[in-house]
C-alpha cells in the first residue's frame, strides 16, 4: 500500500480505501460506496504488497468495533479488545452487558469500566452497519479533573484571603474562619484559640441542608479542653482519628452526630511562637484524603496568619489604650472653695493625647498646686514628654510648694531627662498655688515659664490680663521665672489656656489667627459662668473659628472662687458673640 493509497483513508467516514488494483473498474455516479468483506484478524495473510485494512487500523489509538445491521459484532480491533474484553465477534453487542455500548454516544468524561474511563463514539456505515470508536480518556479526564480541582482550590483560597484580610479583632476573625470552613471543608468546624488567662475561647460553625452556616461560641477552662485539642495547642498535630471524633462528640461540639458516622481531623493554625489555635473539621460525606488535608492545611495557614495579625493588633491596642489612659490629662483634685473647669482637644483626635497638659494636686495646708503647659511637638512623642513632665510635678510638689522654686526644680529634672536621651525638647508652663480665705476668696501665686499670660474675670465684667513673664522650661540651667500674686473674690475666675486657642487659624479667609483680643472678647460678660461652662465655651468658639480645619493641641483650665459653700448659684444669661464666628451670624432665640 502506497502513501497515495492511504492518503484519503478515514476510519470514521465509513469508507475504506483499497489498493488501486483491487478497486472496481467503473462506478456509476450516485451509487453507494460499498465495503469489501471484513475478514477477522485471523484471516489468511493477504499478499505482501497488499496488507489487510485491519492491519492498518490495529495501530489506531482508538479501538474499533464494527457491527452489522442486526447489531452483531463483526470485527473487534486489538485496542477495543483490550478495553472491552466483553465484546466478542459473532455475538450481539448487547450481549456484552455494557450499557454504554448501546447508547448513541457517551459524555465527554466517558464512563467507568474496569478502573478506566472510556468514551464511545458511534458512526453509521453503509448497509445499516455501524462502527464504534472506543477511546481511553482516563488520563485526559484525570488531568481535566485535576485542573478543575486546582482551580476550585485556588478560587476558594483567594476568597479566604480576601475575607480574612479585613477583620482586625480576634473574635471577628475567628468567626470568619469557621464560617468559611463550612461547607467546603467540613459540615462542622470548631476553632479553639490558644488559652488566655487560663481560659480558651472556641467558635463553631454548623450547616444544615442547603442552609447558611450558623456560628456559636463559648469559653472553656484550659484544663477542660479535649486532649486532642490541648495536644494541638502545644504544637503537636494529633494523628489518631477515632478517639478524636469521640472527644469532639463528648465535648458537645458535633451536635446531632455520632462517632460512627463522622470522620474528623485537627490541624494547627500557625502563630508567631506557638499555634494561634487549632481547627477541628468533621463531615459525614467522605474520608479526608491527602488532597483534602493539603487544602485544609493551606486554609489553616491563611487562617493562622489572619488570627495572628488580629491578636497582635488587639495586644497593641490594649497597650496603646493603657498608655493613652496614663497620658491623658487628669481632672484636677477637689479643693475646698475652688471650682475647676477643663477642656482638652488634641491635634490628632484619633490618638486622644497630645502635647498640652494641665492638672492640680492638693497640698497639706488645704490649698492646691495647679498647672497648665505645652511641650514642643505633637502626637505621641509630645505626649510621652508630657507624661514625664506630669510625673515630675507629681513628685516634686511634695517637697516644694513655692511656685518659682518648683518651676526651677522641674527645669532641672527636664534638662537631665532630655540630655540623657539626646532630645532637644522644651515646655512652656504656668504653675501656681491656690489657697482659700475665710471670706470665700482665693489667693493665687503663679510662676511663669514662657507661657501665655492668664486672664482674670472680675465680678464687674472686666477681663484682666495677668502680667506674668518667664523663660522656657528645659532650655537653660537657671531660667528666669516670673512670679505674680492674684486675689480672687467669690464668683471671680482665673483662666489658663494654651497657644492652641490664640493661634488657631480660621475665620473668613481661613488663615487668620484667633488672637488674644478675640479671646478676651469671648470671655467678656462670662464672669457669671461656672468654670466648666467657661472652659467649654472657650473650646467651642475656638473650634467654630477653625471651621473643622487643622489645629494645634487645645487646653483650657479655669478655677473659680465659689466661697465657703463650694457651689455657685445657678444662672441663665446670654454671652457675647465672637466677631467672624458662626455665633455672630446666627441670631439667638
């Protein structure tokens, strides 16, 4: 047979070419193309130059089964004989007992037969005969299934990474972990976090038929955890499975399930130094094979990273809250005959801390030492320096009550601290002592350390500026400190404030400072206000001036002489509007 003889050969079109010498000499147009008689492979050997057609097709990758019009098998190629040993020449095709052989065609995935996947294609031939092409698609189907499984795995892990990238709280992250586990990895999933303070939190997700997963949680003493869970939390993944299911059922974590119908595994959720927790997965459908465990472990790695991040964020937030609480200005201590008023707004509202500070401490003689100041810088570093300064004042006022001497002692302490840390920080400060008199009035002795001068609101409505001078604190070893003494009658108020008030930029153009004059105008005729209301008003008018713009730290401390009763009369009166603010443009009712 030459190349020309087999060039048009197609075993699927019902035509089989023969050598040219064997062809019919003449065929009429439109006459059906016939087939030569099909001889079995055991037929006598044809001429050496003319091999039988069966010799040609036996090397096809597909097996061929040729049947006559009655469905009787006439020919079975070696490939088909190997794939379908039930098919025998001379017998009916249906007698083979393979249902797929009588169907028109099988699906793209074929059908299972003797551990292989076979696909059959039926082609009609002339004379009502038919040919079945049998193809072994085991490898291609396996590759396709593996590709689909890998795509599903990648898609699942991508969703996991997206969902677990948001929660920054351990409780929300843990609930998200067990919710994502069901139903892809398990019917029931239980997550147990590493014990904290002798107690372990657990979360469980369960899913009924075609329902969304439900999540519940609880707390167990660390000593009451199932042994398999405790072993996993210690860093060892348990390998035995039977007693794992029994322990989970005994702990009440597998509601409605019995140990006989469930298969379960425990995987570790990696953390920084030790496992962040363990994940128990359980289901009734099938056993966890190696591929399932690989997916569960890949999921656990992502869940462990999310939980570790959330736990780290929680720990840092707790530390930050504790430190912030220690750095936030403390309300002044109650003092006989004195009413305190404070207002505080840091430049960075999210931090709740800044570089301004105030406070008051009682003295043994019945008076108090009070202070308000501002340190250089903003944010956390300024707040830390403020905390150091407040701690110094809390300690030093017990050994020295004279304001000017106390300021110099504070200056020496700050110089020693800043030089030791290589910092160039400084502070401004007004520090004074207040002592009540029998007539209800107060005597204020104040020392200035480069800070803005206080204001005094007299009963007549006049606002006085206290001529207090002095040098910055923490710059030179022996600073010049100014000292003044002020007498307050009952109902009069002394007002201390930081430069966040006077240097606030706003107004119509947005770049004009609030200034000392507007502050004086804001407190004029406010002498009847209680100290808390006065401090709140200063903060309000300053913020109105800013119009939500950026600002420095704002701190206000007001002390009012209340007399022997210690509580002023209630009052209701109007206060003046500040030029250029919203109060001026809004009529009062």
